[in-house]
């Protein structure tokens, strides 16, 4: 049986995404993202599922771990995020005074929270908040979490779909130690890589010229400072195409001339959600 590690508690959106991807896998929670990456580094037969970005609130903030561990990306998965107000069975919405969840979930449900005059409490994760409500047995407290969390911790969905905007998605990356790459066929692919430029004027401008000349579309380009410094940056980049496509190869060769560090993180099929 394959293993998939995720950050958080059972019932988290990462757990929900892992079940969607491989319901037969042994799905194992970790306290931190660092622990997830370390487990996959030490056990090449396992995978991790990591939330990379959210359609509404942007990056999750795990880029430094991608840079440090350099695990291979096997594929991406877009999970629909539907937030629910969870409480003890029999709780009425008028009973609730305090609401607990991850900061991003609270932010994504701000309109509902304000309309009910609830006091927000930021916790490490959504499912952990649901677990706390289940243990505390206090009807004045509720959590914002997934419907899976309600089932997991014997809570009641008091109000479903309380997010500000419908159609919210989180992009998850499934990663591991082994290097796997799909065969180049007539499908839509993403090639993901990181690079660090040589220190010289206009280095970024010069390095990206190859993509324009070869007609390769960059779908993500973000800079992050290296640990403990503000004058050395690395870039995370996604492009449309397979690394075996001659246009992509030429673009990356051109980029390589300007880099002091370059690493391909993965080649994988684009999630169907990208077409919607």
C-alpha cells in the first residue's frame, strides 16, 4: 500500500485531496510541512501532498521547502474548497459566539463571520479546530472546516458553503523522492523548475528572452529570498509544455546560460481545471 503524508489533522482539505487522488493509500498526518518533506526524503516509496496556492488568497508559503528539499513533482490537483460552519450536534447558529479555523479559512469566510458577529480565533489548521470543538463540548464555539472534518469528529454542519466566493480552489502538488516523468504525447503538460541567477545587471530580463523567442508561455514566475538573506533570490517557475518539446529545451538552454543554480522539479500533465 502506498503512503501519502499531509500536513494537518485528519479531515483537513489536504486529507480530502489525498482521498480524491488515491483512496486506497495509507494517508498519514504530519504536524508541519517540514516533517512532510523530511518523511518523503527519507522514504522514497512514499509521497506527500502539499497545498501550494489558493485561487483567492494566493501562495500558501511553502516555497522555501520546495527549494531546500527539491522533491520531484508528480502531478498537480485542484481541490474545490467548500467551507462549513461546524458545531456540536444540536447547536443553533444563535448559540455560537466564537469561531476557530486557519487564518486563510477565516479570511475566506469574512462576510459570513461579520454578518453573525462571531469572534475569530486563528488556529494552525481547519481540521485541528474541528477536533478541538469536538473535545471541548462547548456550544458557544464552532469551527470552519471541511465536511470530512464534520464526519471525522462527529460534528454537525450548521451552515454549509459559507465562503465569500464560490468556485474557490486550492492547488495541491503531489511530490516524492523518485524521479518520474510522463512520456511526451499530445497532451497539455506543465514543466516546473527553480533557478538562481548569476549576479549581474539585468540578469532576469536577459534570462527570459529565450521563452519569448521560442513562444513558450510562463504560467508562474515568482521570486523568493534564500534563507537568512535579502540580497540573494531564487525563482520558482512553471511553463506550458513538456521538457522534451524542442521549444522548451531551447528556452531552458538559454536560461541556463544565466544561472548559477538550475533544477527541474517535475514534468506533469496539466490539471483539467486549468481549461475551465
